[in-house]
C-alpha cells in the first residue's frame, strides 16, 4: 500500500506542473487567435469603410482603466460587432479583465493598435505579437503607424 501511495505521489508531482504548463500554453494560443481574428476584422472593416474604427486616439478596453467596455456592438472596438465579429474577444483567463489588465484598442481612423495588456504568459524570442511599448507584459497587432503607441 505504501508503494502505491508513493507512486501516486510521484506521478502527481510530475503531472501537476505539466498540466499547468499546458493550461498556460492553451490560454496563450487563444490570445494569439484573438489577435489574428481582430486584425482580420479590422482590415475587413477598413476595406469596407476606408478607415479603421476610431476611438479618437484614446484607449478603450475591457479593463477598468480602459473604460470597462463590453464585448457587444457598444464594446471596446466600435463598429466591429456584429458585421465583422460576432462578439469582441475576452481573455481566456477568468481572472481578467481586472483594473488594469485585459484587451484594449486605440485608433485615430488612419492607424490602430490592439493590445492584450498584462495577461500573456509567455514571451518567446521572435514573438510575432511583440509590443515595443511593453515587451514583457503585452502582445499586440497594429497598423504600421500604430506600432509604437
């Protein structure tokens, strides 16, 4: 019986970290998919309207610091729902949004930046979602003019 308990404890010691890493990887995969889907929707919106959805150069997001906007037609990216996306994305970790972390968008109509603030869990070398404004906390997609915002 002691041998069985010891083996189970060893397996638990191995599996718990592995499962935790898998959960982090899964959440980051979802975040990457959210960035790509919003980017595609923004480009489709621009093709149809000639400009990106504007926030008049202000940040809007689902965190309290960025206005606490929702995920529907009146959400943090005006005009995308329902014609370009069924709903705006929300972080896959249920702890977010919070006071400062979550999804945010800024646009002057000519350029845009869509950011996942503070929630990504990995920052690999060559990350295609590198954010020069916050390289160790954020991921982003943007038009060329919005890259450094």
